[in-house]
C-alpha cells in the first residue's frame, strides 16, 4: 500500500496545461506563413537558378532579409509543433517518443538559428 | 514505490483502424488529412535543404556553385517542383483548417467541396508560382 495521497499520485500525469498554447502558436505561425510561403515559393522558383552575385544582391535587399528571417522563424517553429504531434500520434514507445521529440525540436531550433544567422551575415556583410 | 497509474495499459485495448484502407468507405477528407501530414513532414525536411541553400551563399561562391549545380539538375528540379506543390497544398489545406477553426464549413457538402477546391488550388498555385517566376522579367 502506498502512503502517497491520491492527489499526489494524480499530479503530473494529466494535462501539462500547455495544449492551448501549442494550438494557438500553430495557428499564429500558420497565419503568418500564408503570405510568407507564397512569397518564398515564388522567390525559390525565381532564384534557384541565380548565380552567386545575383543571390548576394537579392539577400542585401532589406525587405528580402527581413521576410526571410520571418519565414525561417515561423516555418521552423510551425514544423517543430507539427512534427511533435505526428510523433505523439504514431510513436507508441514512451522513451522513444520523448527522445525523438526532444531531438527534432533541438535540431529544428538549431536550423532556425543557423539560417537566420546566414541571412543576416550576408545582409550586413559587404 | 506504488505502481504508477496508466504507465502501462493493463489490458491491450483495440485501436480504431487507420482512416484509409478496407475498414472505411473512401472519402476525400481522410485522404487529404494524411496528405496534410505527409506534406508537413516532407516540408520540414525540404525547408532544411533550402536553409542549406541560404547558408551556402554565406560559405562563399564555391559552396554556392555546388548547391546551384544540384538545384539545376533534373533531380534537383523535380525535388523543387515537389517541394513547391507540397507547400501550396499544405498552405491551401491549412487555410481549410483555419476556416474549420473559425467554426465554418462543417456540413458534409462543404467539407467535400472544400477538399476538391484545395486540390485544384494547390495545382493552380504551383503552376502560377513557376510561370510568374520564369515569365516576369527581373527588375
């Protein structure tokens, strides 16, 4: 028999109370990504054949740099939230579920930081 | 230590069958639902490569040239085309989800019609993006 109270046993097993925040941030980033994705898809279609100098000139445009930073932050954040739900739904083993979510989140936030740094380095550079 | 409640299911309860397959009649919503997830995961991976594209420009002309060579190859073009369609599909179906979140279009007819509109719009937008990108002269 356990000496722990029923309340102490129940604590920590239920909702972590951040489901609404997850839901809300997914929608917020989704709305931000409507114009950003249309612009980004068009830009990639246009600049994927660009030579190095054209590309650097494009990244020097302040509007382009800011839009790219916004796109990378919103899309990697949105991806982290979305991939988390997919993992939660399909990975049954508890430790594998938790460790893959941690891994995916760290990787996506590292990518966001690296891509934002890359855009800013070119934008501020010579 | 007492047994942790709900750590392990005592009886293995049956799961409802997967939405596509022999157990349910085909409907466009379930197909688009799984397509939304697949394109979502695909886009996460695809955006990784595009982030590398931007980073390659920082690394210098040689690194950028290597990436540009791949982006211009038939496989690179095919991947870009697939990526752009996946993005347009996820975008359109995402708007469909936002409409549902706002509380609209839950009738069976509007759900089916919305699905067809999303598929059509994703193709039209993909074609439009590439046409505009290639046809409009740069400033």
